[in-house]
C-alpha cells in the first residue's frame, strides 16, 4: 500500500476520524495475527468473529488504527475513539481504500503499471499462477495467494500495490450479476481474459446465460483500448467480442484461435505437452501441471503474455517450468503406494468431469476411488447434475465412491451404475472410511465444492491437518 495519513485514508473511505493527522497508514489487515507496523485493522463482523470486539487486541499487536462500523464495541474492547476510523460498512470501505490506492499507484508509481484480470467459471487460479510467472520479468508483481477473487479478497490484494508495483494480476469471481462490475470499478483492468462460461453458481444466477452475462462485465469494465483475450472454443465467451473496447485475441485448444494448441499429448503422469502456435511462431510446451484441461489455461496465459510483449520463447520456457502454486488444485502425490489427486478446492459439473477424467488417466491399472462432496449453488439443477455424475464416475472406472455430506442423488446414481458407495456425514467420518478401505496401488480423487469440506479429507490423508 502507498502510505497515506490516517486522515487521508478516512477521506478515501468516507469515514470519520478524530485522531492525529500525522500518523501514516501503510497497509490494511482483517486478521489480528497478520498485523504489521503501520497497518490499519479492518474490523469485519463475520459469522463467528466480530472484528470490532478484537479492536483492542489489534492495537496491542501494533495496528495504528481500526476501521470499524461499530465504534461502541471497538471502544469496549480497549480502543480509544481517536484510534478509530468510523464508516457505515467496513467491506465497502476496504473497496474504497483499494480504489484510491490503485489510483495513487498509477499517478505516482511506475508508468508501466498494468492491471491484468481473469474471469471464468473454472481455471482462474491456475491461469493467474501461470501469469504471475510469465509476467515476473516486468518487475515487482502482485498476485493473490489462492483464490482472492471476491468483494473482499480482491480489494485486499489491490491494497498491496505500491509505488514499485509493475503488474497486478487479479482474479475476478462472481456468484451474482453485478459482482464483476463492482470489482472492475475498484481495479479497471488494462488487459483481461475470459476463460470459460460453465455451470457454476447456477442457483444464484438462474441459468447459464446469466453466468455469461456476469462474466462479460469484465470485458465491459476493461479500460479503453485494453486488449481482451477470449476463448474461441466457447460460443458464450466469443459472444462477448462485440463488447470489447480494445483489440481481441482468441485462444483455442481445438486449433481455431489466434493462439492455439496443436499435437496435444498427455503422458502417463497426466501432464500435457503441445505445440504452441501463434502469429509470431511456434514453440513446444511441456506442462508440469496435471490434467489435459490445463492446456486451455496455458493458452489463455500465453495470449495475455504475448499482448504484453513477452517473447514467445520465454513464454514456452516458463509454461514448461511452472508447477501448481495454489493449494488443492490438481496436486498429485504418491504416499504409501497410493496416488492421491487433490483437486478439492471447488467443484461444478464441468470441473467434476475434468477431475474424474484425470482419475481415469492417472489411475490406469489401479483401483480408483473418488471422494466427492456436493456441488453447491446449482439451484434447480442440483439433483439432475449430481445424478449425471453417476455415469461419469462409472465411465472413469471408479470402483469405490465415498460421498461426503449431502450427496443429493449422486449416491443413488452411482449405486445404480454398480459402484460401491459409502456415505459419510462429514469430512472426519469420510477420512475414517477412506483409511479403512485404502490399499497400496489405489488412486484416489478428492473433489467437491469448497463448502462441502472435501479438502479437509485431503489434508488429513496428506498430513496437512491443522
């Protein structure tokens, strides 16, 4: 964050502040455990923790002020009135602070500062990680850890930008129309990429056409003349072409885009190799990422890098050397003679199919076990989409299915396909079931929406218990 006085920060967030105008704010934190010198503690009221009640603790940890909508509780916790910036809504204020910080970075920082934003129903985080590696040569780069892509995570990422930042790589997610429009109002991209419109959050959106409409907000929110990268293999994404205010570059796994993959091959470990074909030449790429679906992510990242001036040889070299950087995303490990495929960060109908396809490939000549949680936020499509996975699992060669929590109709559909199904009420029980069933030589997939808790089973089996 570019340092500003607390008085100026209060003005940025339309808050009231009665303390000293000489104290500088050098960052914003929502966690008392990560307070650093000069940080302002943003006291968010969550479902389990009331940030205002931790104001005194944050100040003792070194915070210079507390951003709060509940001054009474903050004062009761040990804060003084002069240490508070009082606002109507803390999350909105964080967005306002991020907007002002990026504006200052553009004004007083590097003249070549670029904001790159990615959206899509699947693949955002992997593409972000690839871009962080591809664009590192431009200078200091900021990319969020994991998937900080919502109304809180994105502005907290933007607040990390300072005078030296050369590139800010952002994910922009949505579960409602208007989400991405708001995010682009905080950080209007200089370059954007839309990966795919898939069946995620259908219950919230009310249908896939509304998913497409929400993703298109990234294109309309990109700065004038900003390059737009679109997936030529997705008709709904290509339907956004006329919304672009700058040049459009298309990418395609099937070979129909300006940046394309040819001669795609997948090795025994599930890693894809292909020829990267562009208007400036072609290069061989050998991905370290597991799963053929990462070819599309690599093409999207390569397209962004090309329009930002990275040479083709460098792009191919970097893509061939980047491993998975964010947790629970196609993390393949062998332990005790078992192959574990941890893709448990999230799950929707399309990503579940991709995960099961990876299990089929990596589990050749092995007994295949799928530990699956529910796909959340599918609305009226919930039962049908879960039922459809029964046949998908059968075709992937799944012998044993462990359903974590409410599996809707998946357990019945899988049983009807001849799969041995075990149900567990929670991740702890599922872990016990899996440990009892597991044999050396098995291949296990962990997959499901984040809220299903399947990632907890993966952590337990891979020794990452907290």
